[in-house]
């Protein structure tokens, strides 16, 4: 009986076999990962096959989370963002930090404008990401003021960041390192696993932080409730987040 069921509920991903316990094509991010079981073929499952299965799981989860966040109104995104900002402003790691990296939010991310205002209000040093358009390198460059932020150009990815030829800004790791990084992402689980957009910018940067004399900074992810998942699939290159802030209704 199991073999009959398996034939009906098995798909091939690379050289892996994925057995699904749900034959519906639409799954929520809460149930997707709990409803797949990866089984190894005896003797012939290769590393490339495992990675293909992992990439497929991540892509399916990205699609589902994007759908959920897209359904939120601008008012709801702003409401949750203010809740998380107030949580952060009371957080001991935020209160004690002197050098903080903050992402400039895209439409499907928690709004960080109020956080950046508060950073400057308390005289903290603020650093923002600059992503390379043709690679996986990201630097955290100093933002000098709120007015400075308003003059930053918009990239083809629709991201506001310092221009590629702007060499006048301090890079955080070239000097005193960072105390705290606020992390964006598409999805998160409660164990600190993070689903990014697939470029590896933050994972690579955190590896650079680990090699800095100051060491790895504390990391806090900011998440809409709709971005929380039961489990995020990860590999050895994915760096765990120290803490995730979200609106807890319990």
C-alpha cells in the first residue's frame, strides 16, 4: 500500500526524490516544509542532487511568502513596522550599541525609516548596505544624516543605496566594526534560520564580520507575521540570526 501511495505522491527534483504528503499545488509557508520528506536513493544521491532539492524548496517557499506579503495593505505594513520599531527601541542590544547597520526597506520589508531617525536622534553611527550589481559582495557604508539618505540614488533593483563610485564613505569593517546588524529577508523561522533572496549578500558579509577583530555583531531580523515559517531550509553557507522581532499576538 505504501508503494502505491508513494507512486502517486512522488516527484523528482534533481537526483533526489521528494515525497509529498499534500498533493495540492498551493501550500502555505507554515505547512510546506512539514509536508515534504527528502529520501536518499541508495548509493547514488549526489551532492548536486541534494542542492537542487534544497534550491527547489527555497524557491517554492519564496513564492509563497511573497504572495502572503503582497496581500498586506500599506497600512498594515506600516502598523506592524511601528510595533517592531517600538520593540527594538527597548531592546538592550539596541540601547547599548554605538555602531549599527540598518537596511533601507523595500516594499515587501519592514519599514525602517523610524528606526533610522531614532539612530541619529541618539547619536549612533549608522551604516547602510551597498550591493554590487554584478556579484555577491555587499559593504556597509556610513550614512551621515537623514538628509544624506534623501540624496541617495535608486538602483535598477529599485533599492536606494550609495552610488558605486562613491568612495568617500567609511566602510564599517574598515574601522571599528559593528555592534548590531538589522537583518532583512523574505522568511524566517523561530530557530533563527533566514530565507533571503538567493544572492547570499548577508551570509557573505557576516562571514567577513567573523574575521574582523571585533567579531560577529549581534543580528536581529525584523519580520512581518506573514514572513514567519515553521521551518526554513538551509545549507552550510546560511548563517543563523541571533534573534527575530515580530508582532506576537499570544
